[in-house]
C-alpha cells in the first residue's frame, strides 16, 4: 500500500467499491446460465419496443428471473436498441463486450452502453506508469468523457472489448491514451486485480457496476513523455508520492484509479 496512507481513508475507499444494489434486481438468464441482472420494471418499460422486434425476453414464473431467448448476441442487440430508444442506455459506443456466466465462459456479446443497466460483468485493464525515480504518471480525463469527466486516472485505463485479450487491450489503450508503445516501457509486469461492485447512474439510476480490473505497472524511461492520441485525455502530470497522496485525499481520482494506485505504490 502507498506509504504513509491514512488507513481509515483507505478503508472507506475500499468499502465504497463493495456496495449492494439500491433496489432488488432480477436475474437475467440464457438457458441455465445467469449472466446479468436488471431492476424490476426496467424491461417492462421497453415491452412495446421488445414486442415490435420479436420479444427476445420473457419473465419466468415467480418473477425471480428473465429468460433471454434465441441466440444471445442477437437478442441482446434487440434489447440494447430498445433501451436506447427508451433513453435507458448510456453513451452509445458501437463496441461489443463479452457476456460471461459465473464460470467466466463467454456466452455472447453486447453493446457497451447497456452493460450497467443489465448488470453484466465487465473487464477492464489499467497501467500504472512510474518514472525511474518512483514518481507516478497520471492523466486527467477529458471534460467531455461520459464517465468521470475531469477526474484524474492512472496513466491508462480502458475496457477490454470482446475482440481483445487483456494484453492486446493493454497495448492498444496505452497507445491511444498515452502515445506509448508497451514494448518500449521498462519492467512491464502484472500487478493484480481489483473488483468494483456498486450501483451507478446508468439507466436513470437503475445500473449496477460489476467489474474486474487487471492492472499492470511499468517504468516510463527518461526522455519518453505521454502524449494523448484519441482526445480522451486532457493532460498528463508526473507526481511524487507526497503530491499523489494529497490528490488522493481530495478525491480527485476516479475510484478505480485510487484503489489501483494505493495498491501499486
């Protein structure tokens, strides 16, 4: 853990990443596999839109789960577009994320904009970039980001799409966000995994975040400076440990970045 960190502050940060849903959620099933959950009433709100497109989901007797019928990717595409038409989707990305069961088996894919409303587990990757002297490179998220605009983050953080492995997502996102080639970094190594489970604002407050984040650390050599390539980063700064702690205490970082930086440094 980051040296000199207030343990009470860190305990509160960690507790905030493990929160129960605000309201009861109903399981989503494909065959016998549970792959997500939804608040009561959400799928009923899009019933006319679902029926117009083939009604890909029905509520099971007892109301304890919804069964999604047919080929899962196609059925979830119908549901995603209905949620979008009803104003219940987040920022639309045209990006497919893997849909997995409790054993991490891939069942299909779904549009990223609806994963929180549908309580679908997601997978992300972050990179902690260190200077040779032990400082931390951090980024400020662009002010037009859909999530956490203007907050500070690790050197790189991004979702792992269905088409990527963790390693390919790490390489692609490191270039897009920081203009760095991972093979040019020193001492690249996996650092660990954190899990975030908490309610979120997606779908008018009906979303639930269920995410695992694999994080890596690497040393950015002297003479190499991060430069954003995709417009999603406002600026980068290199912070020493004292400045990093002060910024963490001001809650200037995203929750995910704060947890990772505390573990990494």
